[in-house]
């Protein structure tokens, strides 16, 4: 079993105490960017956790190869690891034979939540074996054969940089020694093309061939984005605005095709250099840069924040068309063609292309709405549809952290509109048309104006009331009921809205229904009695939708980390509402060094080491890798990062026969898990009956006091047990201290 002490540093690297922080998430990957898709049944992993998972899989590779009967000359290398929501694990391996790459040697091994293998999928069944690894053909001969067999290029020649590489080709039933050669030349359209040709290393017979398209990172100069990096695709010496890192999203030039048929004259952007646009409308590429950049950032935001891979969560990018029609001050998403379209603006906004960052986020979010709640685009549902796009377009702007387009709650502020913006979320009515407060006629108002109700709610939920400067712009959170309160933070508010949208809203949800959906989402994420849920109810009441819930009387909401291009802010659920939780300020000066008066437990503070306790592992410790609630001794349970169980118990405890006896202890939970699902648990058992369960979902910044009612055991002699269980992956540490029964 892996040492939990050895994992302390790894856990600390992926956990910021108090909130589970997802640092540099999967959106930074390319070929493995689909490694986590919670919406498709996978659990989100930070880059650190994923790297740790791959390292562990590499350590297991030898045993895996042996279990499949692979030969001693075969080696497996972990390529990717996926975790299901129930803790099951899927490990993808590549294979070598005598250190030669095996084409067709990859496999996926599946493990249940108990860590036991349940099956596999192999590209080639069984062991790899070839007669010899000394080729008959030389590399030069193989290159000549490859040039001869290349089908898709003219004037073919082998690439001097890549040449011909010896491999084992195992795509067929019988593996053979082969050469993989890279051939370059001109394709039918003229531009340089590259093709991989695989030939038998003995006979030179062709075995396989395919075109190569390479991803590249170009430099873009957008009208509103400024100079940014954008993902492009290289084929030979030609680059196109095809973003393979984000589902193959392609940006096309509509060439001013009419809005009624915006793809009529469309053509791809293509050139031989990888620098795009001039930053002005004099170049047609400039608007395309804005669109490509904005759509990539939107993809990354959804991926990093919610584990969502693209609009439909299927890893496929939607094509986008810029320069639609003439004098079109609009942008739109069409779910029928799974496309987005952007106009060039008009004289009303100095002909600025409608491709700003928050606009790109807005349009792509219409697709997410279509793929989830499917909110009708009319009545109050239509207002919610528009508000959803404004909310997430705004969150994308914050996420991108572009110095030239700072995050704020203004919509379209970079479009040179006469009033300086298209809409304001903090004060929707400032534009003279939008609604900031719900009225009975909200359903008959244009959806772009009734969206103001949802926008206003979101701003107040995130930022609270009062004047402030955000992104260099003045904001003022006024209310419809003269209330004043603090917000829960934009990342938490966005997490609530996304969960409500994807889990509870339907096509006909109105503002009252949206209130119900978001309050349920808040209960799921933070607890039914949480301050987050309470403050959300006040934000709804502040826009005249419903009334505020009773104040649960708990502490202020835990601050949420700020999202950035390299970090994800997964919400941190509070402790279960069924248990009593009080944040620990500082340790009591006497609670940890001497037993509390009337404590029926022996050595509840652990300051006498293991005296009085039975432990399955060396749980009771004074290790400085973690900290005690008070004093220097505490119990450290779990934290292995693999399937494990532990027990810490004390027997023959005389529960008081009078009053209302209770168990009280201090608990601190640190985890590499994310989200509200309980993967790793700590149960409180008394005489074999589970009275309380805590999990990774109860992650806390410090020790939190827990109380369990023992009235049912009044006057009895009992056994108290803390029973820990950890699933197959990602570590959770439970720290216990200052335990009393009285």
C-alpha cells in the first residue's frame, strides 16, 4: 500500500485548503484534452492530479503487461487516465517492442471503484513478437519505397528531418517490422502536403499511408482582442484557422454572404505564414482572430470550470463565420447547423466587427443552453436564454484575463457602441430599455431586454450591493427592494447557474422557476443551510423574484478562488447541513493538552499518543506534515490516493446517563477530489451503527467542529469507531483532534 505520509506533498500540491482548486486544467492539453468530462460521467482532475495518475499507471505498467501475458521485450507507457464519477478508472497505454514504437499496440485497461481490473480494450490482442528487429531494407531504401508508394502527393520526396523510422506495425493480425517514412510534395490543390507511408522492412511493400496535418500556434492581431496566440493547423507550408486543440473549430470568411444564407460565399482562411491580422478592419483576418481567440477561451472556460468539452460536451467544435452580410450589427448561433455567425458592425458602432471576447462567449453559450435546458427563445424563458449567454460571456472575459479587455459586467463594451456598451448587468435599466426588476409583463418584453432581470440577479449574487470599480469601469449594485448584502463571488454564482441550467431548468423555465432551480443547485453545491443559498435568495428578492429565505445564521461564505487561464475554480461544498459545524478560530488553550471536564473518552486530545485507542495504522501522530487542532498530536486518517480502509476506535466508553449526551470532535478535510460527490468517506460508528458520514465534499480550510447526538446510547457502554474508506484514486486526508463525549 502506498504510504499516505509520502503523498502529503502531492495532496498539498493539488489542494488549497478551504477550496479544492483545479490548477492548469485539461484545456491546456491537446491530444488528451478529453481526459476529464464530468458531464459525460468522468470526474474532473487537475493537471497535477492527472500527472500523478499517469505516474501511478506507469508504476503499474509492468504488472499490467505481465497479467496480459505480454513478453519480456514489451513495455507499456501510460498515456492517459480517466476517472468515472463512481471512482472507476480507465488507463490508456502505448506499447513498445524492444524499444521500437508499436503502431496498433495501444490498449485501455478498466478498473472498478474497488481498484480491481474489470476488463480491457486492446488494439492488438495478445503479445507482440516479430522474428527479428534487424531490417532487410536500409532506411534509405525504405525512403525510396515510400516515395514510390505515396498516393496523395506529386513530386514526392522524403522529409530530411523525419526520414524513415523503424517501427513494429501491429495493425493486422501478424505484427511485422516496418519503416514509417514522412513524404512531402504537392497535393492536387498545389500546396505542400505531408504524408506518412509505412512499408514492410523486409520487402518494402506498402502497409499503410495517411496525410499528416499539424497543429500550430500562430500570432493573431485582433480588432478587439489585440495581439494574442491562436491555435491554427499546418498542412505542409499552409496554415488555416482550424483549431485542433478545441474540437477542430474552424473560422471561415463568409465574404459578406447574406444573413439569410451566410455560408453561400464562405471560404477558409489560408496562408503560408502563421501571423494573422493587423489589428484593424483593413485586414479581413483581424475579425477572424477575435473570433478564434474568443471561441477558444470560451471552450477553455467551460472545460476548466465544469469539465465540459465543447458546446455539446462531445469534444466537437462548431464552425464560425465572420464578415456576414454588410452593415450587420449582430452575431448569432444557429443550432440547426451547429454554427456561429458574426457581422461586421455598422455605422452605429463605427463598423467595428461584432467579434469581441464576451460576444464570442455569449454566442457559444447559446449552444450550451441549446444542448442543456433548451430554453425557448421567447417569453421569460427567452430572457433567461439571453441572460445565460451574458452571464457566461462575462465569465469568459474574466477567465481570459486579457489586459486589453479586462473582466467586467458590461456586455459589448469593446464594440464602440454610442452608449459605451450593449448591456450592463449591474444596472440593466441604464440603457433605457432593459428590465432590472421583474414585473408581470416581463414575458412580453424583447428577450434581450428581459434578460436584464437575470443579469441583475447574477451581478448581485456575485458582487453584492454598493458601488465598486471592476475592470476599470464603474459598477453599482442597486436593488429593487433597497436591500444591501454581500455577494458569494462570481465563480460560485456561475457554478450555481451552470448546475441549474444543466440539471434543473427546462425549455419553459421562467424567472420563478429559475429561482427554484438555482436555490436547489446551491443546496447541492454548498448545503441547504448555507450562506451561499441564503444570499442567492436575497439576490432574487432584490430583483423582485420571490422573497429571501430565513438567515441560517452561519458564517460568511468561504471565498472562492479567482479563475484564470491556468486555473479552474471548482466550488467547495460546505459541511453537510445535517451536522453541526462551527469554524475553528484558534485552538482552545486547554482543550488539547488536558481532557475536557466530564469527557468519557480516554486521551481524546491524543496528547498521550495512542493511549486508549486502537488503530489499524499509525494514525495517531505528531507529524509536522499536518497540524493539530491544538497541542501537537492528532489523528491522521487516509490520504493514500488508492483503495484503502482504516479504523480508529475506543471501546468501553460510558455514555452519560443524564442530560443530552453528544460526541464532539474537530475535523479537517483536505482532498485532491473536486465537486460535491462523496468519493472518500469517514464514518462515525457507535456500536456498529453509522451516525454520521463525512467525505471529500466536506473539504475545509481549517478544523471544523462536528457534533453527533448520542441520546440513543444514554447510560450505555459503547465502542466508538472512526472508519475511513478511500476509493481507487485521488487522495483525501481526514484529520481528527480534541474528541469528547459528554
